[in-house]
């Protein structure tokens, strides 16, 4: 009996939920074709930008159920971002980043999103220029921007 109690306590320590570090879904190096830029030569043809995301799901239900309906469907998230990019004509990567974060928070069971958007070859002698934002469902900056569905 004492061995069973010790084994249960050991297991409980292994699966202890760390509130300081929430569960995360990471989407890395998602290529999105979009028109973005302020210069005339950037406004004519789509270019690839790279999106890296950290999504904090609203619940851990999928961990217990092993059911996609309880999870954040990251394939649907990626498709929505690609669709937004294809239909976007932002001038600034800041605005495109905000639109992507709003899209995710407004349409998926995500509590928080951290997003880095890289614009490759934006500067001579630099691999890319990147913009990083962090938005959460309870922040005041999450309203959907005009023109975003």
C-alpha cells in the first residue's frame, strides 16, 4: 500500500501543471504570400513573409480527451493566416501582424498569441526585418480591424 501511495505521488509530481509556463502551440516558419510595403515597387506583386506563432490555448481539454474538437486546429489557423495574407494589402508589417493576431483571437479558442512576422530582404545587407507582438484575449487591443473577416 505504501508503495502505491509513493508511486501515485511520484506520478502527480511528473504531471504537475506549471501555471507560470502555460501550454503552448508553436507554428514555425509559416510562409505567407502577401502584398506588404510602402514603396511603389512593393505594391505590385505579392512577396513571402514568414510568420512564427506561439498560441496559448484557452483550455487543456484536448490533453485529456485526445479529440480534435477540443483542440486548437493549427491547420485551420495556418489556412486562415494564409488566406488573410493573400487578401491583404497592408503597407506596414506592424498592421499585418495586428490583423493576424486579431484574426486568431477572434476565431479560435486561443487565450494569447505571440507573433513574429519577418519580411525577408526588406533591407540591403540584412536577412530580414521582423516585428513581434503579444496579444491576449483580455487586452484592449484585440478588436478586429476594419476589413478583416
